């Protein structure tokens, strides 16, 4: 059982690392570039879609299953910040659909 808990926490850590990288690439990288390298052109860097959210959701399910519900909820809340997640993709598709209706 200890090995399973270690694997779950490793999966959660991996998911949070990917989520942090996706959030940085989406929000902070452009601002940091404008602050320190305003004279150079900005090059877009892609995130890793779905991997962070999927890892966090699997780890949250596993933590919920072994009885650590509080940590599972924290991971689910953390997955909201993953800009490469499926929920952000669905939100952007919905916003595009509504913006086309307005045109």
C-alpha cells in the first residue's frame, strides 16, 4: 500500500509540475518577455495539452479512493489552473461559438 501511495503522490507532483508550466507559458512568459526583452520579437511556446489535468484528475480519484479527500479536492482545484486542460479547450470552443452568433 505504501508503494501505491508513493505512486499516487508522484502522479500528483507530475500533474502539478505540468500545470505550473502550462500556466507560466500561458500567462507569465509573455509579460516577462515584454518586461525584459521588449526589443526582440516574441515567439509563442506551446503547452502540453491535457497531460497535466489528466494526471491531476487520476491522482485526485486515487486519493479520494484511499480516503484522502481533502488532498483530492486540492488537486481538483489545482487542475482549474491548467491552461492546457480539456476544460479550457471546451470554454474556448463555447466562447468562439457565441462570438460567431453575435456576428
